[in-house]
C-alpha cells in the first residue's frame, strides 16, 4: 500500500493488482472498511464525496462501505456539508460506535486506574484507586485490577455497550507477547505474569487483554490529540515516581530493536548522583520524578508524601502552596524545571521532535514550569529555535496512560470493523 496525500489528509491507498479472488475481495473489503473508519477518527466528519477524495476509493465503493459501517453502528450520518460554491450540500458521516467500548488500565506506583470509552471517545467508566503498589504486592494489585475490569464491564453494559478489549499499561520493561511485566523497579515487580493473572481471576468473563509499557500508551493518547494539530513527531514524557517516554516519529510509535525505546528516565545525567530504584546513580527520574519534587518540597512527615492519599489531591495541595508563594515549593519547582531542561534539550538534539508533551504531574504545575523550561531548552538545543520543538503541557495529565490503553483495546475495531461487532 502506498501512502498518498489527498486534500491535506495522509491516507494509505489500497493496491488492487489483478482480478481479486473471493478471499482477496473479503480482505480488501475489511481493509477498506478500516481505512474509512480511521479517516473519520483522525480527520473528523466528512461527506461521502470527500471520503472518496481523501482515500482515493471510487465513490460507489465509498457509498457501499459507509452503508455497511452504518449498519454495524460504527458510523452515523451527521450534518450537511457543502463541498464547494455550487451544488447540493452532502451529508456528513461521523464516528458513532456507542455500542462498543475499549477499556484502558494503568498500574502506577501510587494508584491503579481505569477508563472505558466508546469508539467516539465518550467515557462510560472512570476510576482511580490510591494505592502503594510496591507495598501491596502483585497479587493484591491484580485482584483490584480485576475488580476494576468487572466494574467497567458492568458500566458499559448499563450504557448499552460491550467491552471489545482492555489495554493494561505497566511501568518498566514489559513483554507484550507473553503478557509479563519483566522488570519494574519503581513498583518492585519482576517476571509478573500480569495478563494470565487477570485471566485467571476473571475466567470466561475476561475481555481480550493487551499489555504495554505505560509511557508508550501515554504517547499514543497524546498523539491522537497532537495529530489533529498536524504534529506527527513528538516525545511524550510522563512525570510520575518514575519518568518514562513515548516517542512518535512520522506518526508511528518507536519501539526499538527489542521494544525498550523510551526508557528516558534512566538517562544518567548526574553520574554519581542520587541512587535510583534501578540500582544506578544519577538517573534523570531522580532529578525530575515525583519523588524528587516531594523530597525538595516537603519533609517526610508531610501529608503530600502519604501514598494512601489520592495523588491528584496531593498535587493540588502543592500547587496551592506554589500559588500562595511558598518559597520551599517554588524552589522545588525551580529545581525540577532545571532538570527538565537538561533532559529535554538532549532529547531534542538527538531526535528533533516537533513537540515534547509533558504529562503526569508536570501539567499540574504548568504555570510555574513551562516558561522556564521553554527558555532553558531553547538556550541549550544546538539547532536554531530549538529545532522547531514546542514544549506543551498534556491536556490528559494522569489519565493519559489509561486513555491510551482504551485506544489500544479499540484497535481491533479498525483492523476488522465487521468482526468487532457481534
């Protein structure tokens, strides 16, 4: 399939060499149904005529494909759109998909969370449970995660929808083939069979389950938003107890030779510095992770250190102190900003992204961090104007990983729309 650009939309053209055999026809139809559905997801509502122009498919083919997607309740007709100065306006087609949901789950050092959303992005379930995951241990955490899946399934059913799958984001090195969390130092997990553990707890009620690194899922969720603004090369940086990265290049998630791309939190920017949970010293996350902020901003007995409290409430408390001019909190944020400048400038020099999106706890303190980070990065990056790189706050914050997991779960619908609806 060759990439084409039509009307400002980049699509994949479907090659049809020779006369299709019956099995080929079925495969081509599945591909074309997914092509139309992805276009509507990525580029928004449009008329059948514009879908034909954007995809390069014949208009009669598009008419038939849209009719099938409407019958599957994956798209619906919307408002009228005028394509030009003359002629009758066309009826727009838009994503529907209210009858199916994808579930995203996150295991974080400080909480576990879940978000279930429909194909069009409507949320039907969302919950975050404060938890010291390291102290709780894998078995208790998987028990609670299974309960979140049951709750999301019940909420989807109450909304007249069903779960087509669930994507679980976990920190550290994960094996997406076997479903194991191989090594996650910030939560103390090694060789935990996460997906089999959930399947064993859920039995036949288990949805299709996927495992992915948490930062990569966060990058997927951020890219869905950034791509609408024409940004197709970005680095998503999650600020939690650890610091992870997801790299999008040319609209594709970079995994690396063995899937470990994005372990930016363990760049040793201060050799001989503070001991990291990975066993080395001076890793970037010891400088800018949530632990670093809390360490600089408050004494150990301060409630903001209490992992049994919701992390959002603890961050809100610190933000309130910063807004009130508390000198210790502001000094801590200055320390974080300086550390961010070092790491982001290095990444910008190596990868030249169009944008760096700061997620996790960072956007909570956007007012205190962004200007300083932007100025520091521009000063350090070799290329003029920071190589065209923007530093942006995430609009998803703590929900990015779970949102990315939900989108991962919905991928099967775009791969084969007709099989996803039963």
